[in-house]
C-alpha cells in the first residue's frame, strides 16, 4: 500500500494495513537542516519564497520519515492578503487590531490565487515532486475563530480577553468578522485543492478556550460551513482543535472527514465517539518525543490500539512539534508507526 | 443560614439553601482599592506584610460581595521558605532551577510556622475579624506538580518541556522532588488549619497539561497523600486543576471534599460523575464577567442547575479573576448566586 493510498483511505475510514504518520509543524526549528535554509530570512519572507518553502516542506520525508507532506506556510499568510498589516515577533502581531464593524468592512476580499499566488506555486511544485514518491500533499488553513482571536486581540494571549469581550458585548462585529474569514477560508482551501492538495487541515488552535455552549454558538457554524463548501470529493478535511477534549461532539457534528485531537483527553473514548462517523488523528504529547525510543514505541502502540475504535486513524502529535524536540525522537515516532504493520 | 455554615455544608455535601459564592484571585489588580494598597510594594513583600495582606484579603467581602475569604498570598511563599531563591517578574522566576537529585536534596525542610510565620499571623488576624461576620476563611497551597513545574523549568512556560523531559528521562529526580513538595504541602496546610483556616484549597494549575495516564502516574499519588494527611475533620479540602476536564475521574479518586473545575468541560457531566462522592466548585469562564448583568445571571443559573447533580456546589470561576475584569461583573456574579435562593 503506497503512502498516498494509506493516508487517504485512513482519512475516509477505508481499510488500511496500519495508520499513516505525519507530524504537525514537522518542518521546523528542531531540524538543523531547516534552520540552515531559514537563516537570515524573515518568517513571512520564507513563506513567500517558493524554492525555500518547497525545500523545507520536503525535508521531513527523508530526515524523520514522515509519510505525508504539509506545505510550509503560516495560517496568517492569506490574512495578509486581506489587507491586514501584520508582523511576526515571532508570534503574529497585528498593527491595527480589528474591533469595529467599520474595520471588518475595510478588509479586502481578494481571490487568494491573486493575493497569495506563491502558495499555489509551492503546492504545484510539491505535488509534482511528491507524485514520484507516492506521498500525499496536505494543504491547510487557520480556522476563522483562531484567526479572529489574533485579529481582535492584536497578538497572542493566554485568555484572549479582548476577543471574549467582543463575543459578549459586540456579537454582531464578531459574527461579521467570522463570516468574512469563513468565506476567505473556503476560497483559500478550495484553491489549494485546485493546486494539488490531496487533503486539507483546518487549524482551530484557540477554539478550545470556549465553553461547550460558546463553542456551539460561535465555532461550530463556521466549521459546518467550511465542511459543506470545501471540495471533499477531491480532498478529505481534517479538523484540529487544540485542547478540545470538551468539544469532541461538536467537532464530529461539524462533519469533517477526520477530527485531530490533542493528548489532553481520553483518546479511546474520543475514538469511540467518532466511531463510524469520522476518522481520528493524534494524539502523542509532543514533549513525549523527549522520551526513550522504547517509551515512544510503547506510547504509539497504546494510541494505535485506542484509535481502532474509530473508522480510521492517522497517527500524529496532539500539537505542533516544539523547537527543542530531538530529531531522534521524531524518527522513533514514525518508526513506531511502521512497526505497527508487523505487530 | 450564615455564610460559614452554607460554605462548609456545601463542601461536605450537606443540604443548603443555595450555593455559596467566592472567586479565585478575588483580591487583585481588578480592584482599584487593591492597587492602592499594593502601590510601590513588591509582590513577595506584600505577601509578608501582615497588615496589608489582611486588608486586601478582606476587600472582596464588601466590594464585590464574596461570601468567603481566601488569605492573600502566593503558592511560592512556602517554597521560598525551603531555601529557593525566587523572584516575581511578574511570574515566578527561579534563580537556580532544580534539575538534579543533588539540588533536590539541598532543599531545606523547615517547619513552615518558623520559615513563614507571617502566613499564620495573617490567618489568625483574618479569622478573628471574620468570626464577627460569620464568613469562612480559606487557606491554600500550590500542589506539588505545579510547584515542580516552575522549580524545574525555572519560570512559567506554555509546555514545560524541561519538566516533561525530566519526567521521561529522570523520573527518580522528579519523584524525589514531588515527594519533598508533598511533605511540605501537608505540613503547610495543616499549620494553616491550626491557625484558623476553615477550608483549604490545593491549586494544581498545570497538572492538566498531562495525559490521563501521566496524571495518574505523577499527580494522583501526591493528591492522595495530601488528602489522607490533611486534617479534614477541621477543614474540608478543595482540589483545583486548571483545564482538567480529562482528569475529573482522577480528581475524584484522590478523595478531596470538593473538586474545583474550569469552564472547558461539560460541568453537568462532571457533576454527575462527582455524584455523592465529592462536591463540585466552579465554573464560570472568568472572561464572562465582561458580559452584561443579565447574561451573567443567565450563566450562573445554568451552572447552578448543572451543579445539582453533585452532592454539593460552591459557585466560583473556572480560573482566577483576570486583572482587566470589571468589578461590576464580579458584583453581578455574586448577586446572581444570592438570587438563586429566591429562584
């Protein structure tokens, strides 16, 4: 079974020999090879540099044995295309936070193929290269709620109080902003699929900060619209929520092909809930990549066993790879996935 | 029913007219009256200043209608008593992080009544004052795992990778450190009870970063030892874990009187699990204090309804009050609790 087939079948809940494996933020600072390519290049510059982005996207294939490639970029790349002035220091910082209906209405609404053409060039180049290896290519986007967190707050935050205040006090502004971001996200993901992405992941990093009730009111409708409008015939949709153990039912209800879960939940129970409705992705604690090879193998076996309760399982971390991760740990993780085939 | 009776009965699961209410971090920067007393005084200095600490501890009684008083201090106060050189900028920063057995063994093991006598003077003064008002006095301590997170990492962190690496790579060092901190915590809480605390809360802010399996291996044994050794006849024990929705069963199993939960879980389901075994505390999202008075009342009614599935319920936030919280929102929260009595 080649890597593309295994991955796409697992996403759709069709029989496979063993779970495929890749890692969120797998091209990154933990790889010296990445740091060399990145040296002296600003982060957004790197996202726009087609050759460099292609090069670092491909590194994890050989270096750590990943079995899928996600293109190197950032969730804010298409937002910059909407006319938002943003910088990375190193987290995203928005020069003029969006806090009024007026500011929302000033956002431009360009065709992403024109505003960020380099994204699709990166994808086309990667797809051509990956066809030779029979490895699947993943696209991705930040989910509307998470993008809104930064756009309203102006920067990262532990609690996103400004965003939450808008939710309670100016719901119409937030609703309009989420609507605009949802439209953009649909267009952006479909353009990625058009350019060769064989699956797409939606990252809702901060939606897990909400109560189950607020998640249903604010996040679920965005996810549902995206799940309904993305070209799922051509590319399955993976939905990730960080620390989303309390919103698993809502994630399933949104109707993606795969829900991607972090380690702060009972993975077996979540897989049971997913059942025949969606596949699951996850969920090793990224810090566990510091453990011994034996311990990583033991944990992967446990996760794979738990994942069997769902119709399909893609092995992954529960969160992006940290910069201080040892590459040996990442290699042990992908090796452990391959060892599952032989029992 | 006076406030002390209502609070202690709710903790022990005895019948009450309505849930009592207080807030974590209720004496703090959101109150101008607090900022005035605090002005020009370093944080640890403020914790050692008996008169000032008593004054700010009492402020929330009148200013926002809290129905219990927790003494003003910090979870690191007794750790400083163990010979750790630490500073607040504004989070705790440890000059020499503890990363070896040698460093653990160098920690001193003083009687807290001698190393931090001011804590007990604060408690005695508060108790004398609160007796007049029939308001309960709460003591508290940081839980061993959370203290260890900072002591090993050296400072706050989103992932506490250094601590986690120790967990995987040098379990004996971490086990020894947790053991020492558990002993200290038991002595510290019992001395607080001796000095007049009528209930004590254990804050395990970071234990929710663990998988359910790692929580059982590393955190549960500490909580169990503390629950067994604290003088519960005289003061019920409340156990708080931030973002601990995935470890509720473990929290119950530790055997405290009350589990304190944050808003990122299904509170009704958690209360059902608590059932007749423990009471529950929580769980308003602190950012919801930005909402309108009507919306705060609506949320409190929902939380109170959900809490009925447990043997007892103490109304609280799911996390400490943020510095940008409007005092009006806090007042609406405690008013909403009182309104529950009349339906």
